[in-house]
C-alpha cells in the first residue's frame, strides 16, 4: 500500500483531513497531505510538457555575493530555495523527514536577515520559488507579503507540489488563497497551529484545507504540525527525529 493510500483518502480530486493517528510523525505527514487545495479558480496557465516551469535564472542575495566573507550556511539555504523546482509542503516521504527545502526555509526564517532573503527570492521568475518567498514573507514582511499576493494571484499557474510522498500539481492561486470555508485561518503570523487548535478545539477536526494567506502552509513549512504532535504525544517522540 502506498504512502498516500495509508495516510489520506481522496474524493473527487479533493484531499481531505483523515482521522487522527497516534503516531506524531504519521499524523503530521497525514495532515500535510490532507490540508490541501480545493476549488476551481479560473483557468491557470498549464505547465510545459514534463510538469515543470521553464528554467529560470536563480536570483541572488546581496550579502552572499559581496567581497566580505558570506554566511555560507545561510547562503546555501538561500540557494536551495532559489533553485527549487517543486513546492514541498511539510515533511517528505513515509518517514516524515524534513526536505532540504523545508530545512532551508527554516534556516532563513531564524536569521535576522530573513525578510531581506525572502524579498530577494520573490524576484525570481519561478512560481515555485516565489511561493516559498511568499510563505516566508508571511512571517517577516507584511507589506511585501501583501504586494506579492496581489501580483501572484493575477497570474495563476499550475505548479508541481509534494505533500509527504503525494506528488502532483496545484493551482498557485488556490495555494495562495483558498476560498473554501473549511480553510484554516490563523489569527496572526505569530500564532502556531498548536495555539490555534487549542483556542478552537471545536473547529480543528473540521479543517479541510490550508493556504498561504491564512497562514496554514507557512506554519506547516515552519514545522508546526510536527511540533504540535510532539507536544501532545511526547512518549511517541523519536530522539533522533530531525528538526529543520
């Protein structure tokens, strides 16, 4: 049985949140698949044959190209996202390990120059890269975030996505803003998924989808799902579980 068959059921092309599982990694992986996109917003631009956008010239970060000694770890994280070809939402594979892109996203997010880095990524010609940038700007720069939302919503495109081991394509405009009433909406960027679930226990089981504007996808990239289940089920945690 495939990972997708084990973790999520699909109906009429719409992934839904399945029943909670005891194992925290399986739970976070299942939810990252289940909190998916819905709706049929217009006619997004279809990708070229092979399911990928035309190769875009990677953007650069000023302090990574300056004569001074750059922060190699930070610049490597930036490069990983700048060269991304798939928008990976949450942990990857059946084991639920952080993808290189997820680890790079969190490395940038922890840095005092995060806003600058995500603004630089937003200049990319790649929609996948700009989705990562938008998710980072959700936390770091409200003004740049709002401007980029408006720009990207006007140019929808089908982009390659991955949730755990479920690979497919999604409409970028729905990833950005999902109009379903079942879409999770955080109160503010500082709120975690765990805090939202604690404040709205009656709504948590009814959540069917996430998007970037509502904070769900940025929070999943921040690894909130894993941290949430780790906090609720410490006896199930793995001491060797990788933290992005």
